[in-house]
């Protein structure tokens, strides 16, 4: 493998001009989600379905707080207006944005208008264009909402289902559905499902939703069908100070609910319950204990574990200051990890506000606020594998540790074995920041390379492709985590991955390289290979990251050279002997010979005569008229080179006669090269003896053959490639001298064994 040739550099530059891809911009400690600095707050984040996320937040660039939204692709590039898209800039404060997918690359958001205490919603499409009434549609006209106790999930049909608190005489929970146009689908004030606080909602797999909430000293749950009809409404648990309930839906299993309660009269513990799709409790009455350790455990959140269970995480004060712990529960309600949970972080000082997403492999990624510096809250993260072990640095890997307090971390998986975290950040300048965290080691951005392009090398004899890849974001000018790259190839037929070369990291945004293939594409076989790039840290760390895999193939698109010095000679038999100088192309397959009755022969099917693997051909039975010939070279991939000079022979001077000989004439032996035997065509002007002496390249005579009393005209003399004592002559170049009387002619032959 070698750096790219100048020719391929030109072709890749053309590709870059048309590709429109920018070098990724994830940076250490995160990137701002908009170019307007302000003390923005309360980010909410969701996957965009294309490897990136959509982030909504309270924006304080104006007099009050407004709702803005931004889309960030998987490379960290802002996709919408640099300042974000205004969702609501209505008078007064707009607070507490929550969002969900619209199923078409956009988002539906809900928030509270602080002046009226009413909920509004808006949809933005995948291009960031608001689709409903400016500043949002009203979700409910009656009763005041309770600040931030609203959530939103997709309905699977382009709309959304919203849960919220409202006040009448006492607080109650209601649910409303909006279709893709923003129209209310249930009663104008939604469906009331019970008294209580802080509803949590999860979409089911039938166009409806399940909601859990705290109701005095109990946890309630209800499932609503797509038309708003309650399917069931049950009590999940009755326990002192049961609160902070969260719910997820597991397809085919039902709902899993978690909460904290004070049933032991001493401290708060974490409990969970599973409800089947019909609302029946599946675990212990009042729930199974997830953590009953000493001290308070509180603020649980959970995510599915890809095996019909769930992974839960919470704040845990068993040692005094809050830490973060986690536990996995299976579909039967049995705890899968250490009793009372495994450590996520027990670093110095407080760890709070954990948030969790599944990792796609039975584990989870958790992010939280961390005060271990003693100066400020920073953002950390940790991945737990399915067995409960921490995958990254003990006590978590830093997401952002810049000066300035952080708040309200939110996290969403991006579908590419990584997640994107967003948070409010008071660094200078303050803003909402976001960062991508890869799941393998927990590093920020894209530590892996990204293969952009695999293309055939132009104007070559095949066997090579050109690759372009975007550098790892840890490959930084002046040094970084990445030490070098290795390039790997698989195929084109059942083959293991094989390393085919390396390139040192140089702190540049892209790399270009020529890579060998094992076979070239032909009309009957595309010979597809697979290629990837592995980014390597220093050997001391031993980290490596695989890129995406991309197909590619090589093509022999360089035709062979042109045969030179074509000669044609009509023999006494009437046949025509052709000879030419061969080409030196290593991938030569054969020569094609063309014949016509008039000058101007062209290499077309109508004039095709035959093929030869050597540099001679006998046109046996050639017509007795004047003939014209050309020769082309053809390689193993059927590329045909340009035509030779045109050679011709005349017809007989009289019926059955050939042109007269005027001197000793020796035509090139044919075939040539040869392995077993060859023939010499020798023309005499008069009867006499013929002697053929064969010499090696050192000038040593190795063999002699001859004919006594050869008649005038043409005589064929065979040569069996043997020496004077009958031994086989070795492969090589030889010269032969033909003598007849006082005349002699010398020519060259090649023996190949």
C-alpha cells in the first residue's frame, strides 16, 4: 500500500468538491448548539433517526425565555439555522420543553407558557420548519398546568401523546393526543386518568400509551388506546411517600414501572413492578425491591435491557453524599447484578441527576452531574455491559469538565453504538452544549475513522483501489490520541479480514491511499472487496476503533501497448506468414489479427482473422489475392490496444506461382516463443545445402541442423530445441544463423519451458 498518486489525488479532489461533507466538528468538552450565547436552560434531546439528534431548550437571548430547537448530525455539524429554530417566541416565558419524534425526521415539542400556565405544542419537520400555528397549538384550554410535569411520546402515526398535571380543586393527571397536523384527537381537554402528580408516559406498540404517576401514598398506572379509551387503570403500589415514578413499555411484555418510597419508615428505597399488557401485576405485590441499602435511594430512571427486562439507575446516599448506582431486573422480577445495585460512580462529593439509555447490547449508558472537582458540577458518563461491569474508566469518563457549572444533562442514543449528551453550561460563553460519546471506550466525538470513498485507480492495469477516509477526531494537529491507521481488506471471495497497510496519524482532516486488491472486476465477476480503516492509539494504551465498512473493486482500464514492425510474407504454399514485435505488458493475454482485401484495415469483428499467444501467425489457406493485415494486443481483462502498422502481401504473379526469390530469405520461426519445436521458413534462389547453426546468448554453438540439396524455393526446416547430443535446451534467448552457399541470415528465437 502506498500514498495516493498525483492522478488519484486529482480524482479525489473532484470527489471532495462534489461530496459536500465537512470535517466533523465534535470537540473536547462539547460544542454549542447555537451561535447565540445566553444562560440557556433545560435541554431535551431525542434521536433524529439518521445518526444525529434534535435538541430543544429554554433560550434566554431575549427579554424572557423562548423555546428553540436545533438538529445536530452524527459528525457534530449543526443542520438548521446557526442560531437555532424559534419554536415559540410568544410574550412572557416559555419553559420546560419536551420533545419526541414525528416519525419523519422532525420533532414534536410541548412546553408550558408561564404567563397562562397552559401547554402548547409545535411540530418542526426534518428541515427545521415549524408546521403548525406560529408559537404553537394549545393542548388544553382549562385548568392550570403544574410546571414541568408534562411529557410527550410519539403515537406512531406522525402525531404525539402528551401527559401533564393540572389543577382543579386538587391536582390530577390528564392525557391528550395530537395528530400530525396539530389537531386534538381526544376531548378538547384530554382524558383524565386520576388524581396525582408527576406523570411519566411511554408509548405502547399499538398507537396508545401507558402512564404512571404518584397518587398520595401510592403509584397509579393506566393504559390508553389510540382513541383515548382507557384499557385499564390500576394501583401499582401502596406505600408511604411513594413518588418519582417512571415507566417504560417493553414490546410483548408490557410496562415496567419504578419509583421510590418510604415504606420502611427510615429512608427511601427503590422498587419496581411489571404490568402485563392487560394491567395485571407480574411481580411481588407492591413491587420488588431494587435497592434497599442504608440511606436514601431516590430519583430512579430506567431503560429496556433488550431481553424483556430493564436497567435502572438512581441517586444513592448510602455513604452520605449522593452517588450513582444501577441494577438490572429481568422479566421475572429477579435482580441480575449485585445486591442493592452496582456502582456507577462513587467519586468524591456528589453525583446527581442520572439519565440512562440502552446500549443496544443488553447494557446501558448513564450520564450524570458530578461534583468531584469540589468547584462545580461537571458531566460524566459510564457504560455498564449486560453483566453489570463498568466498560470505561472507574467512576466514569468525563464528558465536559470546563470551568463553569453544568446542569440538566439529557442523553439520546444515535443508533451508531454511541450516544449524544446535551446539557446547560455556564462556561464563558454560556449556552447549551452537546457531545457525542462512543460506546467502546467512552471517548468523545468520532475516535474511529470514517471511510468516505473507495474507487478504482484510473488508467492502470488493475489490482489497486484508492481510499479516502476522514480522520479520527482524536487525530489532532500537533498530537492526539491516535498514533496510526491500519487498512484492512476482505474478499472478493470468502476471505478473512487481512491487514494490507498502515499510515501514521498526521493531524490532517482526511487521508488518501492506494490499496491492493486480490482480483479485478470483469464483465462476469464484479470481484467486490470490503475495506475498513482501524484507528489505533499508542501501543501503551492499546485502544483501537473500526471504521465503517465500504465496498470497492479494481478494474484493469489500461489497454496493452501497440505491436510494432508487423511483416507479412506469402509462402510457396500460398499461406501467409505474419510476424511482429511483441508488447511488454505483464497482463497480456493474446494478440488479435485482422485481415482485409483493401488497405485501411480496422479492428472490427468483420475483419477478425484469429488470435496468437506468440508473435507469429500463419494465415493458412489465405486467398490468392492481395491481402492487408494489422495486429492488436489484448489483455486478460479484454482491454484491446491500438493497431500495429499495416502489412500486406501481393497475389501470385501467375496462376499457382509466388513472387520470385532474389536472395536467401529467412522468415521468423513460428511459433516463437516455443517450448517443444518450431519451424523455419527458408527461401533459396537455387538448389543447395542449408545449414542452421544455433547459439546461446554467450555465443556458444549449441546445435546444428540442416538440409542437403534443398531445391530452389521455400523449404521448411524443423528445430526440436535440443542440443548437439540430444539434450533439451534450457529456456532462454537463442540466435540462429542460416547459411546457403555464400549467403547467411541471422535471427532470434526464444525457448520457454
